[in-house]
């Protein structure tokens, strides 16, 4: 097809061509002959290149097939999460290496009970994590969410229940420096409680047991904040039938901190607390738990009159005689006020038992030769009686010395 056009204007890079019907066409000036100017007439031939068009179409189809085989056949896979180990307060989770195909990784997040617990650091390298600080004997749901440039992929929900205090199957012990016989004994105790042994410190190691704090595994355990305890801790768990605290079993811990019988950190039963109170208070009185109406007359009088109890009687004085109601002899009537008595009459005879109450000594007063009845209702204990010091030349007081008789009506 031949077309004749008139050059109207030549500008830098663009020439304005005019058709016969006065239409304007912008045409690249680099395609025109170099000697043209305004008013020149140029002929342009236009034709279709079918061979080139077929070649371009074939190249495009090949490119589409290559993109489909590279990016359209594979896609990222949802992560698969598993429980590696569970204890009373922690859970160790693991999963297969993530499959991204040709997608670009955005993040890998862990959810606990439908709440985001955090992002996994270095998700292309790490395939396990440990969740601590959980409640005892509690059920939890865990899920991994993978975000990529190709979309979001979530794992199935994993249900894990933490162990009870009596379930010791989640304990994983790594032994450290200790004598061979002790190591053999430790292995037997671990087998009996149903725990596991790991020769090397791992993410699921719960306790590091040793006698000396040294070695590469010990350093790794300290770096991972794993409790380092003595072999007695395993024996304590076996004895208690439950997991016990580690506070009293550290390498430098005081053995007094180990609580036996109830486990560390557990409250004792009310029966045990009541027994400990009774032991701390000492033996109770034999008459403390007997009602007063069931006590003998003498016992009731001692309870009602604390000042006449035997606890206040000096050890060097004989016990008071029995009252008539208890089988003793009746007391004679008191003498008159104006009847004088000699010193011999004022002192009781060893064979007499006419006084049914205590005698009030007066250590600082002279001997009295008369019996006073002005204070019959007052009873004075033997609180002021002090034995004489043999080194001062004195003698120990005896019943009746420097004392006055007082008749007590029971």
C-alpha cells in the first residue's frame, strides 16, 4: 500500500505530515530522508509481516509455559505441628521444615488458644520451640500460621494437656559429672519413676543432674536456664510419688530447705498442722479437758483458787492435809481473840492435821504468840518464803517457823 504525504513541519525528532484530506500525522523524523524540509512530499509503503508475527507468537507461548511450570505447579505447604514433650508447666512443640516452593517467606507465628503467642525466630532454621509458664493439668490448643507471598497457610490445631503433679513421665534428665555407681543408681531411679534420660542437653531437657558444676554439658544447661540439681532430687520425687521443688536440691543449697512428706511448696494437711501445734505446746494438763463437775472436791478448789495450787508450794514443805470431806480429821474451832497462846501452842504438831489450808509465812516479821482471826478469808501463798543461805550461817525454814496459823473454811 503506497501513501503520499506532504511534510508540513519538521521538529526535533518529530515531523508533521499532511494527508490529501488535510489530516495531521506525527511521524518520527529519523525515519524520513535527511534532506527533506517543509513542503516536501514523501511516499510511504505499508505492508504486514506475517513471518515475524508468527515467530513472536511462538516466543510468547514458550514464555507462558515456562512461568507456569516454574511458579504454577508447586505452592507452599501448611506446617504440621506436633508435641515433643509435656511437663507440669511446659510444652515442647516441633514441626517439619517449612515448604515455601517458589514463594517468599513473610513470617511464621505460633498461636495459643487462638491468641498470638509470638513469631518464630529464624523460621527456615528452627523446627521446635518451648512454651513455659503453663498451668498444671490444663488443656491448651496450639497452631502455626505461615505467611508467604503466595498466601497464608495454617496448620491443624494441636491439643495438649499439661501433666499432673504425680505424673513424672515428662521429666527428661541429662546426667553430668558423678561417680559411676551413683550414675547407675540414678538411672535405676529414673526408670522407676517413668522419666527419661538424655545424654546431651536438648530443648526438652527438664533437669541437669550432677555432683560438680563443670563440663560442656553443664555450661549448656546453665546457658539454657535448665535447673542443675543433685541426684537426691530424683530420689525425692520417687519417695514423694510426685515432682518436688528444686530449691533444696541445688548444688550449693542447704539440705534443710528440703521438705519431706508433703513436697516443697505444698500446704500441709489440717491434721498434720494440729499435731504440730500439740507437739509445740507440750503435754497438756491431765485435768484441763475434764469438766469441773466431774473433778474431786480438792481438784475443783485448786482450779477455782489459783493461789492455793501446788505449783506455788515450796518443795521443802509437806503437802497440806486433807479436808474432812476428803477423809481428813475435822478442824477444831478457832480460839477466842482474847485467849493468849504460847509459842508452843501456835506451832502445829507434826501429828496434827487440823489445818486444811496453806500457811502464810512472814519472813520479815517476828514470831507471833497469838492467833489472829481478823483476816480469816485471806489466803496467802508461799511466795515470800525464801530458804536461808547455808553459807550465811542460816538454816532452811521449816513449816511453822515464823508463821501464824490461819483457819480456812473449805
